[in-house]
C-alpha cells in the first residue's frame, strides 16, 4: 500500500501531462487525495498491516506525520475544488497547477516515509522544486520575488544539510544512512562525538531552513503570503512538519550517542529565537497572510523548545504538531475566503468581515482561538504541558520568557483579527463584496469546520487508539 501511495502520483502525473485537460487533472488530484487518506488511515490505525520496505516504511514516529499530511491534503483539495473555479487562468496553467500539487504531496509523502537520510534529503529538495512553481503561480512581482527567495534560501539550507550528512558519515565507520541502523549503533560508542555534533549543527540549520526556524526563516513570510491559499495551507501545515521529522530522527541518534545536552541547547536557542522574531515582526505586519506565516514560525519554535525538554513535553510536542497543522490550515484556507471577498491582503483595507460574510467571520475568529491555544483547543493542552515541564524541571526563567513571548504574539494576532472581523464595513468595499460573495462556495467552508472541530474536540477527549499512537511517537523523542 505504501508502494501505491508512491506509484499512483507518478502514473497520474504522466496521464495529466499527456491529456492536458484541467478537468481531468482536477479529477485525478481528488482521487489521489481520497486514496491517500484511505491508505494512510488504514496503515496508521492498523486496519491493514504493511511489511517494512527497504526505502519507505511506517514506524511509530512517522505515523502521526503521515496521517496529518493525508488529512490536511484531503481537506485542502476539497477547498480547492471551489477555490479553483474562479481562478482566471488558461487550461495549460491550471493543468500545471494540479500536477505540481500532486508532485508536491508525493515528495512530502516520500520524505515522511523514507527510512534513509539520503533519500529524505533528496525528497525534501524535491519539495522545494515542486512547490516553487506553486508559490510563483500568480505571476505577480511579489510572487516571483517570493519564489526566487524560497528557492535560493532553501537551496542554501539543503546544501548545509548535505554537508551535515557528510559529517555524519565521517563520524562513524558505518557505511549506511539508514535511520534505524544509525540509531542502533549510536549507543555502542561507534560515533566520534566531535563529528556527530558538527553534523547536527549543519543538519539542524539545513533542514531548519525548510522548517522555518529562525534565523533561517526569511523565505517563509514571503512564500506563504504570496501563494494561493490552498498552497499556503499545505506549506504551513505539512511541509514544515516533513523537515521537522528529519531533524527529529537525527536528534534521536544524537541522544542515543549520549550527546543530547548539546542538541537540546541548539534546539532551545533556535526555538526561542523563532518566538522572539515572531513577537517583534508581528507588530509591523500589513498583510494578514504574512501574519499567519509568522505564526507558523512561532509554532515551529514551540515544537523545537518542546523537543529540547523532557517528560510530558514530548507528548505535548506531538499534540502541538497535530493542533497547529489543523488550525493553521484552517486559518490559511479562511484567508482565501477573505481575499476572494475583499480582493486585498492588506489588513487596513479589511474590516467588517462578520457583516460581509458571517460564516467566514466565524471561521476567522475560531481559527484564531484554535491557533492561540484558547480552551478547549488542543494547543492549550500542549502549551500547558510544556510550561508545566519547565516549572517541574526548575526552568523558571525560561518559563517566564516563554509565557511572555506567547502573550505578546497572542495580543498582536488577536488585535488584527478582531479589527478585521468586527470593524465597520466601508461603502467602498460593499460593492466589491457583493460582486464576490457568490465565489465562496460550500466547499470553501466545510474543510475549516471539520479541522477546527477536531482541534477543539482533541482538547477535551483523545480516543485510546489515537492516544497510543501519540504516546508511541512521543516515546521516540530523545
């Protein structure tokens, strides 16, 4: 079934290129989204048992990453069915759009399921090449600039990661990059501590570029804000996770080799720097999609900090991963509704959203509550557990800084969202909104409702089966 996940998009992509009809391409993309979810759900929840392959396999840690990718992909495709109807583009351009979405998801799926660091590196680079076209899709001056910045910075990052892989290979006599084999031999003293630590620095900065960790985050605000909204949702909710998983696997090898303290310090530095950057830049934001992009940097920082801690924080990291992916995907998709209605991304030009479209207004508010960890959002539980771990481990100053930065970020986002939602609707915008209201179809509300429902239910109740999967993934963290 894993082979089917990887082979179907290749065959479908070739058919799309041959037939070159946007309706057919859209149909195949929908089939892949449904197939991807059914297979992923069956594998993750053990409905079907799949033997481990040589290059791609499912284990305790990547199960949760796969089901998040699959679920967000399905929700995004449902939204995209309505969204793409009103894109004024040629048949050829739309055909390429659907092909590249499929290729992008194919690359992320491979990166998540890969058993080898070298293969993961290749597929993470593949996500750059496939998503660059999607960022550039609108072909405006800003989108072209964002795509070039994305390719340039991420290429530097992936080059640094490659150097880190070379150093990892130098650090031992093992002639393999297989994650399981590296981990099994790490505790036997077969790694040179100096080269292993140096390797982690390069891999953290390299893949941290794709993850959006500061100070290697500069591509992210531009790329997320200039992409079509369904692509922004995939970039924030799934691409960043794929890069984080590779970092997590290498960090686990470092911990097994007895050098966890060094790795934890590096993760804490980049994590808190990400929170600080978000807190500072959030107050100078003029573009609401850019605001959501900085929120992604913040949440990647929280994942990094949680990974560096011990105990309950590891369970919190997996909860936060789930909550952020769903809430942020909902936020970006809803931003697509706002853009369709107002024809602008500028915060100052959007007000009275609740009067313009009540359903979009409520989704905008609920997405804020979800991402900012209001009860009963699952992010409230994850952030509470991280703070609890800091206090129980005696990291009082760290806890104060963490809580202060989160509060500053919360205030900055809430101020913008509330102003946009409950402000007065100007007469100038009323005519534009009346013209565009018909563009918002039912399929552009349903995905957000489903994802936000999951976010708030998980803050109250987690099923025993899902809880075991989360605990198994949390147990993998160093």
